[in-house]
C-alpha cells in the first residue's frame, strides 16, 4: 500500500515538474504561442521543435484565406522577405489557377522529424511534417494526410523569429486519403453508380 502511495506522489510530482518546465512556452489553452519575441538565437534553436508546428499551422491558416490582403497579413506574422513573397505568390497564383481550394480545413500539423542549427544570425531548420485535413468540393470531400519536407531559414524580423528562406524538398501524397460524398450532395443516380 505504501509503495502505491509513493508511486502516485512521484507521478504527480513528475507531471507537475513537466508542467512547470513547459509553462513559459504554453499559452493558457495549452497551445504553443506564436510569439518568439525576445528569444535569443540559442533559445529559438532549442525551442524550434515545439514552435515549428504552430508556425506551419499559421502558414496553412493563411493559405485558407480567400482575400489577398488577409493571406499576406497572416503570412507576414510568420514569414519575412523572400520567403514571405514566395509563399504569398504561390498561394495567390494557385487561387488564380483554380488550385488550393479554399473549402479546406486543417485538423493537425505534426512534426515527423527535424534538425535545427544556428548559422551566423539565422537558424537553419530541416524539417519533415504531416498535414491532416479535409479538402471539400461541390459534391465530395477528400480526407488528406500529406507529408512535406523543407529546408527553412529563420531570421529576426521586428524582434521575432520568422521564416526568411523556404525550400520545399519533398511532397509525399501517398496517404492522400479517401473520397467521401458530402451529406448535402444531390443523390447519385443508378447510371452514375454503375460507371
């Protein structure tokens, strides 16, 4: 009996210790904050595995916008310089070409692996991540689970760490998901089902 009590006490203390260590980096709702203001290059390098999913989520949130000004403003929160221009032009170009359907919902961005190292005044990050979400069309939706890899450069801009270089090195769509009919889609006629 005493051993079980001690194990419980030790478990609670360990969880409390983890919470205390993580507390400065967590927002009140438990999410990783976007603000990197005041972080040294070394602190950003060390904390980048915790920060990168939130930064990437912000990029995908910007890509979900349909107004050019909103796309630019949201991207500017996490990107600067050439990377901001590159990401913005890719999104706006895709909208003009009919790609990147705005009827999409990103459910999760998870880090599959990464390395970060300081280089002069910047931090170079090689990362691989997975995006889980839904892309909808008029009559159906696609469940997506794509993986991406990129070499990113982070630099200080306006006192915060932002993406200043972005080189997409791999896109893996082998787990692109399944096709589901939307609940409000018109019924499929028999001829369509047989084809």
